[in-house]
């Protein structure tokens, strides 16, 4: 289950995490983004304690999306120690995403 947390900045959320952070850049109007929501729940549950999932609404936070060059939705960006190390554009099934992430975390 996704947990809503408040941070004073996006960078704080990334740098304060002791585990890798998968950021889901999405929009409420994006159909494939809505399909990814339950998939990300599965991924988060499967990789609990090894990976944190954060969702960023690109309509509410266009500056963050722009900073990381988000042009397609959904886009998943994996951060380690506050730095982006991997990017996935488009929808993906849970088993494939879990397999891909396990090779990186």
C-alpha cells in the first residue's frame, strides 16, 4: 500500500531514504498511469524494505517533472542515494518490473 508522506522538498525525500526510491511520474488523466497504480502496489509489497515507491503528479509538480526531463507518462525513475540511475517509460507488468528492479537494487 502506498503511504502518503509530506516532505519539505522532493530532494529531501530522495536524500533521506536509506533504500532506493522508485518515483512514478504520472497524471490523473493518463490511462496507462492509472493501470500502473495497482502494479506499483504489487511491486512495493514484493520489494518492501528494499525499495520505496513515491508518486509525483506532473500536473501538480511540473517543476520536478521538468528537472528530470519527464516527457512521457507514466515514467518511472529509480533513484539511489538521491541520484537517478534508471528510467522506464510506459506501462509494464509487475513481474517484469520486479525482475528489472531486482537487478538494480
